[in-house]
């Protein structure tokens, strides 16, 4: 079997495993935690965030579309600062999300000129 087919099959296997684990853990969460409480919403949110991160890291899709090029009005970040992006960034660091995602995209302040 050529190496590219092996890598492709391995990637598909990992994606299927991530999907199965996600479904299984969400089922377990629904079964053992009441769905009308804050704890359920909190755990579900971070569980899904973790699996989306695992899924996207496995795919490693190149974002080459013109959609991802900074627009002139975005470059200084004033619009995002007015929506509180700096507070959100600090929250992500406090709850540990930055440590999970540190390898590929650390949460840090980057000035774009």
C-alpha cells in the first residue's frame, strides 16, 4: 500500500474515532447529568469544543480563500476590541483552552499592520 493511501486511511480512521467518541461522551453526558442545568451546558460546550479542535487538527485544512485575508477595517482591531475580544482572550487563558490549543494557534495579542 502506498504511503499516501496509508496516511489517508489513518486520517479517516482517526476522524471516525473522534466522531464515535463525541457521540458516546455526549450520550453519557445526557444520561448522567440533568439537561436543564448550567453544569450540563458548561460540560457540553467544552466537550464539543475539544472534539472540534481534535477534528480540525486532524484535517489540517489550508485556509487559502480570499475570505481569510484581513480587510482594511479589521487590521487595527478596534471593532473587535469594542466587542470585548481582549476579555474573551483572557477568559480562554484562565479556563485552560489556550493550553489545549497552544501548538497550532496560541491565544496572544498580535498586532497586524
